C-alpha cells in the first residue's frame, strides 16, 4: 500500500485507480474528503505527542465519515436520500473541525490544510443542501429545520 500524496493538488491530479471513470471523482468535495481521509490515517500515528489515541481515532473516523457519506449521498437517486447523506457528511465535517480544534493541533501535522479543506467541504455541502432543498416538493421538506444556513 502506498501512502497518499502529501498535498491535495498532487492527489487531485492522480485519481486512485478505484475511481477511474467514476463520475463521483468529478465532485470536488468528495476529492477533498477522500484526500483528507487518506492523510488522516497516516497523520494519526504522528499525533501521539499532541493527542490521545482515542482522540486521534475520533478525528480519523469523522473525516472518513465525511467522504463515505458524500459518496453514498451522491449515489442516491432521490433528492431526499441525497439530502439525508449530505446532512450526515455535514455533521461529520463539523465534528472533524471540532476535534481538530479541541485537540489543540494548531502547531502540529498539517492543521491549516486540514482546516481549510474541511471548511471548503462544509461550504460545498451547505450549498448542495440548499440547492436540493429548493428543488424539494413542499411535502418532503422539514418545517422548523435550521440547516442549511
């Protein structure tokens, strides 16, 4: 197994073989989340001085959940299902940001890159959720829901 590239540009320009020809690879928020998932798995080993094993595991799991839920949501036929999985991905992105900040990693690993990509993913998920919400017939929208916004 080879380690993922350590910069997003290199990763983005060399699609993993599993995604060759898959339209999912055209989705930028998925590419960002997939890159972070690979990076997080390798960077977690270096967190020993800064965070507990449990904290590092939570961060890795949250980041992996973002990529997995974007992939699953993208693959759904109905807008309602897509909204549901993109909502899960949004929650996981926020969880990852919270773990990143709560662990005090500002001076370790690639904090700025992680935060920048997670914020971009969050923004793109919010935009996608708003677009899907506008397309939804009135009977499928939830009243009083705060998200997206």
